[in-house]
């Protein structure tokens, strides 16, 4: 069964194709939204409220499908559909992360299969993005001093070493360290390192920031 929160954006300047794709997708239980130009899609689509993919015509009157792909910067899976595809364009699209590339006319069952695979990928992307947003919220709760302590903790430094580097008492470091663990929701040092790494401030980055 398809998840009701999963959306499919259909972007094609052919209104008939848009309607046909939308009917098919809705009959399969997806939320389908239609856009007849690249700009209307880029300016009007809500790309952040849940898992989504886009069925995108390669040839649009305002921007090409490849230009739209660059604008999205891999933020959601793209299924290209076109009646004018060539091998070079297909290769470019797939290298840039396209989920699939279909030639019109598209078989209904093929489109539905490709959409479901793209949405499975979209769900993973969305969950990772939501997890990262939560980690960053936790980081925002840290004081500047706690951030300094955390940057050193994830490199494996001991409390005594951190105290020496920051010029404060070791017992104060212990307090800061405990607060960091609490605010970050980490039970162990391994948990903290894992969270920091997901946020892009793992041990290697922390070492760079310290020098």
C-alpha cells in the first residue's frame, strides 16, 4: 500500500499528459500535483513537508529538465520522461542522480513501478534530512563554551587535556561535558561522535577547527 504522505510532482507543458499521469498516480493512491512549467514547479512546489519525487519532462519551454535537475541539487528523486531523448542526455541525467529515464509513450505499469522505487529513495532522503535537522537543533542549544568542549571531546581528548587547552578547571570541563551529553541526547562518547559526524562536525572536522 502506498503511503498517503508520499507525493508525486508531474511537470510537463503538455496539459493532456499532466492530467493522464495525475489520474494514473491518484488511482494508485499517490498525491499528484501538476505543474506545466519549470518555474511554476520550482516556485510553487512544497519540497520539504514529506517524501516526494518528480516526474519531469526533459523539454520544457522555460527551463530544460536538466536545468531543473541542477536547481534541485539532488533534493528529491527525478524521473525524466521525454519523447526526444538521446543517449548522451540520458547519461548526463543519470550521472547527475536521476532515478530513471523513460521515453514517451510511457506504459502505466512501468511508470508506477518507477515512481514507487523513486519514493522509496525519497523516504530515505526525507528521514535523513529530518534526522539532521533534529541534530542541528540540539547543537543550537549548546553554549559557545559547550561547543568548544564538544569539538575536543569528539577527537578523544581527556577532560584534563581539554581543561589545559581552554585554561579552565577540570571539574568545570566535567560539568560542560555532562551538559553537552544531555543536550545532544547522547548516552555514550560513541553516541556523541556519531551525532557530530552526521552533522558534519566529526573528529576530522573538529581537529581542523581547533587549529
